C-alpha cells in the first residue's frame, strides 16, 4: 500500500480518523492525502445574478477549507508521515470523492461514519452507501471506537457468492485483510457463515426422512469449498483462526465481531439488482450499520466505477 486518501468531513471530529490513517501509513510507508469536497448552496443562491461575486465567494470558501486541511496535515506530518491535501468544489459530494479517487489512484479510501445520536449505534447516510457501492478502491469505514494494541481483523468470505464461481472476490477480501497485518501486533481471522434448508421448507417426503443426511451434505460442501479457497493462503477450516458458523449472515457476523473483539471486518460488495436491494436490502449494509467496529469494503477485480473523471 503506497497511497491513502482520507475523506475529511469538518462537521465531525476527525481525530480518530487521522490516528488510524497515520498508523496504517507508518506500517506501509505510505503517503496520505487529506481531501474535502466542499459546497455551499448559500453562495450559489446568494449571488445568482452576479457571477463574478459568486466566483470570488467560492474561492474564499475554498481557501478557508484549505486552511483547515493544512492544520490537520501539520498533525499528520508531525507524526512522521508524508502528507498533502486537496479541495474541490462540487455540489454532488459522492461524485467529487470518486473523481478524486480516479485522479489520485489511492490503494485505500478512508471515510468516517458517524453515530446516530438518538439510537446509540451507527447509521449510514446515503452518501456512505453510495461511496461503498461505487468506489473502485477499498473503502475503510471508520467509526469512533479506537483500535486495540493487538489489532483483530476478520475476513468474511463466502465461496457461494452468486456470479463469482471462481471465488475472485473472496481472494481479494483475504488479500486486502493482510493490509492490517503486522508482526505480533495483529490477528487475522476468517469467518464463513451459511444457512441450511429449513425443515419446514422441505416438501419431498424422501428428503424429509433423510433430512439429517441432507444437512450433513450441505455442511460438508461448505467446508470443502472453504478449504479450497483457504489453501492458497496457507489456511484450512481446522485452523483456530477460521470459523464456519451456521446462521443468518447479518446476525452471525455482528455477534461474532462483538464476541471476538474484532477491530476491522473485511467484506465484499457484490453487485446486485436494484429491485433485489429494495426488497431484501444488503448483508453488507445491515452488518455495517449494526457492528461497532470498522469495516473495510472491497470489490471484485472486474468492478467498473460508474463515475468517470
């Protein structure tokens, strides 16, 4: 990892965000660029009939934002990390961020997620989900919970991804999880959760009588595919760092993250139809809203960013 792009939102405290970015940059001898996509509707509407005054106000607003980023960059630089900063004026923030990603070509985009005040857990805004779905590079969604001294990472894999028979995205998940691995200062776990056919959903009388055998065959197939995937990484389901758990992904992953004290979950974003998403939601979205830890979202190698520079 050579370049890290940190998306800064000045409405919130960025201290924890910077701490994690600095730690990763030091581990990989990477450079950091701080970025802010700014826009003020009042300027656009207030100078509707005076274009020159509008541009002057816009430039002044950008300079103020640059001064704030410069102050943050001094803190990063003081930590011994090479840093730069950039600002763009863009009404559509997601497009501004993604165009910056395409220009800067970072290995990682870090984006902060804020807690929902009234509920006490994290609630993603539309901009968060759009960045998650459209970013061509891995996105680390950072929450306010600090990392422990021994960082615990969990790679969530699923060898049964629809449309990914070759397991491309799972291999990316496992490789990107290694970005956080340092000697004796981290622990990488692997989680696969799956469902078996409910007994009440079986209508074939022959299958009913052999239900236990059917369940056993399903479980063996999951173990077989996991071993095939993990072999490339020197792991197997027999490792104490690999867990295969039966149950609904949303609840299993959330409980697992809490029980194992996970600091970073690594998950894949699989392309789905909009109709399916509206009806069923997304496992990724439900998990990221629910867990208290940070989440790294990665895409498969064939992903194409829908935004162009």
